[in-house]
C-alpha cells in the first residue's frame, strides 16, 4: 500500500529547533537577488514568487536548459551519498522530488526520505509526482533551510540540489545541515558553479542567455529565468563554497566538477 503523502508546514511557534537567530543588522542589510540588491527580508518572498510561477513546467525547463544532463548529475549525487538501507535522508529545496525519488529505494527496507522545500507550489508537484510513482517512504515537509524543524542528528544524509544559491543566508543553511546530521553523516551540495575553461565559460554564457527566451515560450515567464541565470553568476565558485562548508564545521570536504565546472558537487562529512 502506498502511504498518502501530505505537505506539512513548519509552524514557527513549534518547539522544534529554531535555527540561527536573525540579528538586527541582518534585517537592515541587503542581499543579492540576481544582479539586484534587495533587503534581506525580501529575498525569500521574491524567490518564492519565481518558483511559484515556473513550478508547473519546472521539470521540462530543467531538461531543456541542461539538455537532459541534470538527471545524470543527480544520479551521481546519489552514488556519492553512500546511503544504504535504513538511512534517514533529508532532501532540501527538493521541489518536484526527483532526488527524493532516487533516494527512496536506496534506503529500503527501514529507511525514509524527507522532501523539504520552502515553496508550497513546488512541494505540491513533488508530492503528486511521488504518489503517481507509488513511492511511499517519502514525507513532504514545507520548511525553510535556514530554520529546519528537525532535531539534532536526525539524518544520516542531507542533500540540496540546485537550491543553495537561492538561500538568503547560505551560512545559516549550512549550519542547520550540520546540526541535523548525525556524526558521520554526509552532506551533498549540487549546484551551478564556474566553468574552469574560458572558452567553456563563454559558451555557457551564450547558452544560458537564451534561457529567458525559452522560459517565455515554455512557461510564459522570461523574468524568472532571467533571475535564475543571474543567480548562477552570483553564486560562490567552487573553492569559496568548499571554504564555506569547512567554516560551517564539515570535514573531508571534496568538490567534483561536472560538465567542466558548469556544475559542482560538493561533499562533506559531519565529524
């Protein structure tokens, strides 16, 4: 029997761990939203608007923009995760559930996957997709990566695929990932990065400049894909993200360049 999956929303008034606290200076500062600078408190709402707009055709656009290679990259993420039967996995910014769907059979029997996303539109599509696929060991939870509603050491593996660049305070999210991992647990960060070769970088610039046009044709929304394009350029390069993981407390941090560095897969371990 397939379990009925419901979307659970994090209640800020709950007794779950509250996550890093926002300082007054944080509220007054600005952060990047693509190439724009916006008040920190506005970024999450703006990102939510982007993904609400593109959610119905998000997977189609992923296949188009990556020429299907994002599926291979996600399979590599699963392989490097080292998950095994009985493990507890948290897939952050999991959206439409493609990573969660790959994790689910790997942790059976006895294991489970939490599909977490801050955006209810994306999460609803992921829930329906998993139901249609007959996946019963995945629980959708609406949650903010910076304030995870899970206890310390609750998971053996945490993944985030193409979502970290959209987080307002990346250092808070990385600290939360470390907190909810059990000792020896692994974190996997799959994200757009910076191509190593100048010619590849130029070619990627040309290709990605077409994404807003594709977005307009496929989803009716060019602006959201213009933001997604800009957010890639603003994301830290490979070495800087490795440093951020180490500063958060992860050990044995390794970076694997994919597609010549267009995408990078970072792996770390909670000591």
